[in-house]
């Protein structure tokens, strides 16, 4: 165990230790403020009865996949205050690395009888011996007179983690100089450089979009520092962004913290999916992570499951107020009308209305946004609601199978009386879908990606706005296409022939880190990913 005071008897050693502690505080005070913070708190009962040289441990608490706990000791007429960490379960000794470390700042606090607080700070470099603290934190006589209240002693340890080494899973890919030819920016996190594609990160994050493409002075620097983050967490964050399955229970909290900090929806969604589907952490620990990292969708879905005991269905509601007066020419009342299209689960949906006197027919229509030669279908249940002039509600339901080649199916409402406006709602519940993959998770169109792309890929009648450097980093095919001797390398638009736009859209989603795999393995093989 390392302590701030190395020896209780050697005064020279004490002076050296105190100087080291001061140097550590000074060094850390000049560093960035880290987001990896937490507080250990404990009320020690019967503290006045502490036995000399005997450890008094607090309960174990887990933060950033490391077990933390405190220890108070009465030693040499002083109170000793220590913090310990254990990054691995003792049952899994074979998984422990030879070298691991955690660099942190520790604020030790003891709370007194009249609300006064005694506080000391120091740098902590936790390594294989796991412990760090101050042996002569406070004279024991002072503890008894001013800080023990009704036999109890309240203490806190506030920890801020700056860097971890040797913890968690192995790295899957590199972001070092080996990526230099497919990168246009270097991000420096403490002493580690990450070679990245600026445009790709800008497409994923509003923070990086502003940093790289905005008016910040940093955008023109060859090496841009990122402060307040752990290099290991940032490495795993980049792995997730570059499409790797890099999230596990050892790093999900650190990755989610950075995804929230840098506003990266893809990684936030990946962390939420992991906590929902794969994590073995206790539900209380998951909620703590979700609260601290603002995983609002995870909390919403999880609370819904806990309340209902059921998994969520693919359900949405289309609403429209149809204006059924005369047409633009001022003649006969309108006989047909459609609502505006809305996107749900990767397709565009709208309500179609036809009228004959006071009888109305309604249908829900779906449009696949990508033209594809493959057959697709959606089995759904639809609940229509209409409201007459007296706000009386009429409800009818139907089941329908939507297909790329299929007739429109109407549901009839007879004798509907209303003024000039007819409110209609259609609640659609998707039971089964075929040929649509997971639905389009993200877009590659002109309106959403033009400012964060540098080339357009034409596939069939669809255009995909993408980033040359990112695709080149993922595939030898695209590396040769964009940076080789092909004539296409200088073009702003490149056509890919013989491919289905729907499959290519899903293929790009996987490259951009989405969970969209469903039947396009041939693309992965063809493009050598």
C-alpha cells in the first residue's frame, strides 16, 4: 500500500512524502477537469472504539467497472484515511494483466460536529497494490473532540479519474500512425495521438462538426488536444464509431460518458442497446450509469418493461385534419385527400381518404424510400378513429399486408357528419416485416449529409453522400477507387453498378456503426471489408 506519508517514524521520509503530495496536487491542478468523477461515502458507527492498527473498511462500490472502498485506521495517535480499488474479481485471477494503473485525484473529507469539514487532496496513482491514502490524516484527539458525533464518524472520498492503463478488453483496431494515409486529423488525448477522419467524426457528432468545420482556431491545427478524458475510453469510443463491437461491461460507462459529452447519437444508442441486451450489470447499476450519462431512451424503455413486463411493439400514430370543403376551383367538395408523409421505422407512411356523399373510405399507405427489386412486405394492424361535428368518436380496425406490389385496402365509414374539417387518426402496429432489414437507421441523403461528405455514390436511382477517407479506411476496394489510379478518384460522383440500393444503404449503415445486418453478406465480401 502506498501512502502520502511513507513512514511514521522517519521525519525525512515524511517531508519527502509531503513534498511529493504537493507536487502531485500542483501537477493535477494544471491538468484538465475530467468527467470521470464519483464519491465514496460512509458513516462509521462506534468510531470512538476503533482499535489501534486495525482496518475498518467501508462497503464495496462499483464505478467505471472498478470496485472501490475506503479504509479508516487509528494508528500512532492519528486517523489514517485510505482508498482502495480492485479492477478485477478475485475469482478471475487469470484475467488480471501484469500491469494496470489508474491515475486520479482524491479529495479526502471528514465531517465535523458543527458542520465543519476537514479536507485534504492528493494525487493517487493506483497500481498493482491497489491502495493509496494518508496515514497521518488528522490527530486522533482532534477526531474525538470535533468530528465524532454520537459515536459516529462521517467521511467521503471524492475521486476524479484522469487516465487508466491495462484495464478492460483488448483493443480491436489501431488509430496510430498506421492510419496516417487514411486520416486527415490528429486528436491528442493526454500523451496519445489518434489519427482520424475529421469529416467522418463531424458526420457523427455536433461537437466534432463545430470543432473541425466551424470557426474555432483548433480546426486549422495539425494536432488538436482533447482535454478531460481518458485515452483508453476514447480509443473504445472510436472503435464503436468505426463499426467495431467494442462495448462491454468493462467500458460501457466510460464510453457512454464520452458519447454524452461529445453528443454522438450512434454511440449513445449502442451503449443503450448493450445495457438492454447484453450487460450483466445489476439493474440498479445500469440505472446509475443511465442517469449519469443521460441515456434517456434506455431509461424510458426499461421503465416501460418493468411496468408492463412486455417488450415494446413497433407502433406509431398518424394524425391529420382533412379539409373537406370545395376544391381550389370553388366547385364540388373534394373527393380525395392525403395526409403528409411521415417516416416511421425506415418507411414513409400516409393516410388516404376518398369520399362519396357522407360515406368515407380510409387507407394507410406505405412507401419504401429506396427503390428495390426485392420483394418486401409488412403485416400490420390498423386502428382508425374519426370524430364528427359533435366530437363523437368512431373506431374501426383492420389487418393488412403491405407489399411492393399489392392493392390498396380501404376501411369504410358511413354517414359521417362534420363541418369543413374531419379529424382522423390511424394507429399502426407492425407485426412482421420481410425484406426491409431493420429499417433505415440513418440517412445518407443530400439534405442531411452534404456538408459532411466529399463524394456521391450512385446506386441505381439512389444517391448516397459519403466520406472517401472513411470508406477507404474500411475497405481496400474503396481505397483503390478513391485514392488509386482509377479515373473515378477525381470525380465528385461515382456510380456503382449491379447493386441493390436497399442492400447498399444497409451496408453503409453497418460501416457507419449501426446494427443493420440482415442479408447483405455478399456486399461485405465484394468490397473486402
